[in-house]
């Protein structure tokens, strides 16, 4: 097993790379975004991302983070009882047991066998706590992907679906069909999630207030923003700011 503790400032970009080992990335504070060919995972406080061996990925630090990384050899992982459920990348909600297992692995002068047992326990917890709420799946159809890219580039835009569809040479009906078929989210749900992901990045960047970010992203009120944010992130914007080390 390999463990590593690293601090990264906001704005750090770790370009596309691959590990031979599986990897669990947990930020005890701060926010990061992990991108793989399947899409983007937002990893705010109280979340961790699991990456199987050989998965190409990039990491963007959206708010100063204290990262803890557990690297699990592929042959060791293959023998774990939960290996079949750990064959794809995902984000997990980090409950108390998983959090303590991760942090305990970094205790100074720990016996290697103790670290192995803690990581074995963590993998059982990973299989139980998968959380898809912070995942931005990317469609593969070229037309739908162009629409997705336009929204990600300007999540606050109020352009109608028909305008996006016309721009990429498709009908609104086609785009409406492609998004749930390829992302398991309706176009409206996908667009709302893109706005919340942009909000998380803005909250981590500062110094804009929650009210300013809400207005910038086109929400009708702070209350509407807070409701949408909590639905996806499982916490209010204020709670996320506190957990990531910022201020309201």
C-alpha cells in the first residue's frame, strides 16, 4: 500500500495521468474536481473519489485542499471481496467510519499491517456509500456533447434548448432524447447540476457572496439557489463554505 498527504493551493491543475494502482482521493478540507473520460466529479468536503487502476484522470483544485491519497495495488484489490463493485470510478459520501479509517492510516509510525487493515475496511465502506449527486456525466453523441460544452462554458446562460439545438444542427426533441439516454439526467436536470457545480467552484474561489453567486448563475432568489444546492450537494452553500475553510 502507498499513502500520501499533500497540500495543494487553489488553482492547481494536475493534468491527465494514469496510475497502475487504484486510488482513493480524499480532501480533509477544500474542494477538487476530478475529470475522467466518463465525466466530471466534484469532490467537496465530506466526499472522496475512487479511481480504479488505469483510469486516466485529471485533478483541478477549486479551493485550497489537504489531500489524502490511498493507492491500492491492482493485484491486492482483485482479492478484495468488494472488487467487482469497485471496478468503476465514483464519488462517495464520507461517513464517520470511512473518514476515521482514512485518517487513521496516516497516523505516524503505523505498522504496515495496520494500514492494510484500515484500507481493507475503507474499501468495504466505499462499496456502501456511492454518491452520484456530484457527478457530471458527459454525453458521447457529438451534438449533445457540444451542447454540454456550451453550458459548461457559460452555466449562467438562459438560452433556450431550441437555440442550443439549432446551433449544433439538431432538433430540440433530439437533444431532449439524447441527454437522458446518455447521461441518465434530463436536459433540465443536467443544466441545473452544471449551475450548481459552477456555484461550488465560485464558493471555493471567493470573495463573492452567496447572494452574488445566486444572481450570477440566474437563480430567481437566494432561497431557490439554496434549495437547488442542497438537493444536489446535501448541504447548504453556507455549510460548504465552512467545511472548505472559507467564510460566508
